[in-house]
């Protein structure tokens, strides 16, 4: 089972990815994690990525695609994978398809978790994280329910920044959604429901 997971920041992709990984015993491939790991390991592509990141610039498609290609050749992806955070554009999607074809693989489904942007703004601006264990809660949590640690709000969870992130997402991802729709791979689910209900809907649709 090879899945591309799509959704705006705050739509709940990470939560659903974790549940899918557990359910199907497949690899979770996050481009953010790959970039950080490659930079830390000092790989050639990691060093190239760092040169752009240090200047506050976007890492070029060619570097990101190269990193993803390397990750897809690791043994834990043989049973399947979930791509979270990649591709972000239709150009990247075409490149991904080409690289997978060279590996004798393909994408089984592109799952889009759809949530109204106003709901997401409410979710993210009320989100709080634990400084000690990383627990994700809400502004109702005066201390962490798991470890009693201090809860804080991320700098980029203010309303202006959240709305800017959503606007960028919409501009870059709309063509990507249409790309996968044109490939007959797109599965859309309503993400504005309880987590388990969303998961069961995804599972039902990808297992048809």
C-alpha cells in the first residue's frame, strides 16, 4: 500500500498518518524528517539542502526528490509507505511518479483530508504544545495532561501566519489535487469529524 497524504496544515494529516502506519505496518515518510536526518548525517544531499536552509531559501525540487528517492530505497518501504508533506506541487508529483516507475512501484491512492479553512484557523490558533513531552493540546490545557509540563503556543500558530500558510497551501496544492484526480487516484475525506471516524472512512475507501 503506497499512499500520498494531502491536506492543509492543521487538517490532521499527522494523526491519520500515524494510524495508517500502525494499521498497515508501512513506512511513514515525512520530508521534514528526511531533511533533518540528512542534514544531521551530513550526506551529500543533506549538505546541499542545508546550504539553502541556512539562507532561509526553499530547498529545490531536485534535492527534495533526491532525498525522497533515497528514502524509498530503504528496506522498510518494501511493504508500502505513506508520503506526508511530499509532493507539494504537480511538478513534484510527476517527478515522484517517474522515480517510482524506475523502482517498479506506483502510488495506490492520494488521500486528501479536507477541512474548512475557518475550522483550521480555530484549531491552530488554539493549539498548545507541551515543552517537555511534545503533547499537543488546546488552550484549555493549563498544564500537560500527560506529564504536567508547561504548555506553550508556537510562534507560527497566530492567526495572521496561519491564514498565510493556508493561502500558500491552496495556491500550490490545488493543481496537485487535480493532478491526482486526473490519474484516478484521488480519495477525498471530510476531516472535520472525530479522529477515529475519519480514519475508518480513509481505511474503507483505500481498501475498496
